[in-house]
C-alpha cells in the first residue's frame, strides 16, 4: 500500500499517466480517430479491388471487340440494342413481385 502511495506522489509517474491519457483520448489522433481511419482505409481498399477487377473485365472485353468482328456485333446487339435495317428488336423486362 505504501508503495502505491509513493508511486502516486511521484511527479514523473503522474506526468507519464497524464501524457498517456491525453494521447489516448484527447489528442487529434486518439484511439477513436485511428479506428475510423483504419475502417476508412479498409473500405477504400475494397473499392479499389472492385474497380481493379472491373478494369480487367473491361480490358478483356475491349481486346475481344478489337480482335473479332462477330464479338463486336454481339456486344452492340446485347448492350445497346442495335439492329440491322430489316430486323425488329423486342426488349422483355421481367417484373419483380414484392412478397
């Protein structure tokens, strides 16, 4: 018990404790801010991974479009509903019923 009281009266110990408390809770870069920064970094990393995969897919599609004319025609018909002069295009939209 005496040892604890001596420790609490020590000005260096109190200074260190005050510094630690300040850095953990009151500083601009406290624990809560660090947690928020970490979660934001994780979210941005997930977005980056998603866009990198999308870029790879688009590059693959672009390569196919540039190398094969049949692929270009298929792409134009499916994505942009283009047609030849003597054709009609019917777009069928399925309705989603709410339960």
